[in-house]
């Protein structure tokens, strides 16, 4: 793993809490702080390069654009087709072509969910409270 050195001033209460945790689990303070940062930042590890690049690109969007991504949905005709194909798949009656279409729609749906999750995470990091995010998403 590649490391960067950072000098960081943290509030005393956070420092004391991290220090107590480090002592309790018998780990260096640096390990605890890295774990906390890693768990609180949206990770892109393990994703295909193209998807990682696309999700990183969301960081340059303004808030309004992020809200658009966060509120986006699969177009209704695709949603209906996906539901129909999932039902046929469950019944075991898919043709090979329908299987390919289902795989494509699932992939598109998963990509959309990742984009939405990343957009919401970025909005949260920009200061939007979860209650505001939920309320705005229900508009």
C-alpha cells in the first residue's frame, strides 16, 4: 500500500477517543485513525477502472448536478422490461436473447445504483444532512 504523510490537527475529544480505542485494542494510534478514515470515506476499491473513473468524475459536479444523479432512475420502459425479464427468469422461461438483455439491464441498473450512492455520499460530505437527502429524494 502506498502511504502519504499528513499533519492534522484534530479536536481534543476526537484525539482522546482515538487514543483510548488504540490502547484498548493494543494498536498504534495511526492504525486507528486510518481505519476510521477508511471506513468513513466512500471506497472505490475493487471496481472496474471505467466505473471508478466515472464515479470519480462525479466529484467535479456541482450540488444541483449531484442531486440530478442522486434522483435519477432507470427509464420506465427499461424498468418494466427488467421486471418482466426477472419474472420470466424466475419461471425459467428466458430465451438466450432475453438472458443477454436481462444481463445488460441488470448491469445498467447496478451502475445507476453505484452512481446514485456515490452522489448521495458526496452530497453528505458537502454538508447535506441525511434527513434533507431523504426528504429531497421524495419530492
